[in-house]
């Protein structure tokens, strides 16, 4: 079975697909001056692009892990954007936690696992 890596650097890949699964690395916003809602929109747009590159989309997300810098301050804003973005009837298994993120101005990071539309070639 073939492993495909997208957006690979010396330390990580933005996405890795194997059989019919797509694993995304944690995605963070590029414009870190925005509030939690704005940062969430940016991250979800990155997820859309990566999933499309790997032959998947948001309706095929199986699992999501969400990290917030301040869960008390940002959970409602992030969740409102998430619920607007997620197709009806496609809610994945999900965990959301508060965490000290790699950069102090990152408010949200999201990592997903999705099913691809087509399995990788053997």
C-alpha cells in the first residue's frame, strides 16, 4: 500500500494519506492578529484545501482534535464557526481542550482524520 505525503518539510507533512484515510497535521492560522472566530475560519479553510488535495472533504471527517489557548474565552466563538462550517449530519468524533500552543498569538489549532473518496493505489 502506498503512503502519500503532502506539504512535506524536513520535520513534518501537512497531510498523509494511507489506504482510504487522510491524516492532517495540526493547522494554525496565518493571520494571528484575528480573534478566535477569525482564526478558526482561517484554519478551517486550510483544512478544506488540504482535504481536497488528498481526495477528501469536510463531509468525510471522522475525528477532530481542537486545541484552544483559552477555552473559557474562545470556545463559543470557535464552536459557532465550526458548526456553521460542518455539513449537517457529518459531525465527527471530537475533542476540544485548552492547551499552551506553540506560539502565544495562536488561539486555535485543529487536527483532523478523514476518509478519502478513493483509496490510494496498492
